[in-house]
């Protein structure tokens, strides 16, 4: 599953949704802060948060 929200892309793989949300919450403040800074400097920039993998949160910028 892939969800988009105002330039933020969230990727969810198989597994317990609650676990993925918990992992995202651990980094959400940092992702949001960087996303806001990036939006001011590069309006077309994108942020992708990938939660498909066990014990990982992957954040990609500028895609």
C-alpha cells in the first residue's frame, strides 16, 4: 500500500499495521521538520517514508 499526502509518500508492506505506525511515530517529528525545510527550499521536492521492512524506517528525500 502506498499513501500520499501533500508531497509525503508513505509505503506500507505486509505485516501488522500497528507495528508500522509505531515505527513511523518514532521518526515522524524529524521527517516532518525536514519536509517543511525542504518544501521551503525546493517546492517540488518529495519525501518518501518506507515502512515495508521489519525493524526499519527508510526516509528518502528529493524524489
